[in-house]
C-alpha cells in the first residue's frame, strides 16, 4: 500500500512542477512581447521623379552666421561682379555697390525694393532700342515720297501766275535765271524768238536748239507765253 501511494505522489509532484515551469515560461514570453515597440517603421519615400522632370528645389540658401551673403549683379550697371552684402539688404543697395545704373538701364523693369539672398543673380535690363527711321523717311518727304512742309523749310511750289516769267518779253539775262537755263540757252531762246516770232506753247520751246525736254520740264510751271 505504501509503494503505490509514493509513486502517485511523485507523479503528481512532477506534473505540478511541469505545469509551473510552463506557466513561468508563458509569462516570460508575454513580457518580452509587451516590451517590443509597436510603432511601425517610417515608410521609405518612393522617388516619384519621371524622366525629363526636374524636381523643384525645396532648400533656399541661408545666410552665414555673421549675416554676410554674396550676390552676382550684371547687365546695365557700371561695375558688374560678385559682391558681399548683408542679409536683408535690397536690390537697390546691390546696384549702388556695383557703381549705379548705366545710362541705358531700364530702371522701371527692376524691382529695386526686393530683398537679396545668398547666391542670388541680379541682371539689370537695358532699355529697348529706339527705332531708326527708314531711309525714305527724309525730312520734308513722307513715306509715300510726297513733299511735305518741315519746320524751317518751305516745300517747293509753283509761283503765282502773276510772278511767272513771260518768255516772249524776257531778256536773255532774265531767262538765264530760270533753273537749268544757262547763258547759252537763254541767248538761243532770244535768237529763236527774234527769228521765228513769239513762243505760243511748250512745243515752240522744244524747237530751240539744245533745249532738252528735261530743261523744259523744270521751267514749265515758271513761265507764261503772253
């Protein structure tokens, strides 16, 4: 009777000890799991750039600890180049450092109140060139070639009929004053008039030896035949 009871007690102790060990192991595992951080790792950013697309810059140059920055100014300033400036200064200050605007600078197209920043490029534009008039647009002449009055100059007009020269009563000296008519032609006109009678039309003038059509064209509005 004693032996079976002893075996039964031993077996119960072994089972209880195994259960206790299992329980201790389970509690330890639970504590380890609870100690593991539950925060998910940050997802890695997936590049979204596509071929031919340049990502926009997200970082701006920052001033140095002492507040000194460098800018490059070019274009219509007297002394283009790279200059040191203080953070917070404006474009007009950069222009002054570069010697000021040139005479050809288009100042109205420059935002002179804009603040400068480190590594900034400032380009001062030039004024548009003034159009040069065409070669045909000469003083006293319209684009169509017509004669027009100009200040200080009177457009040529034919003299009134009362002041025109009468080729039938004029002397050789009077005829010599007509444009294109020299001393020789004026004397020939007097000789022709004396020999053949008074001139009645331009056709009669064409009969004067040496008096070309070009000379007659010049004087036709300056003479009369009565």
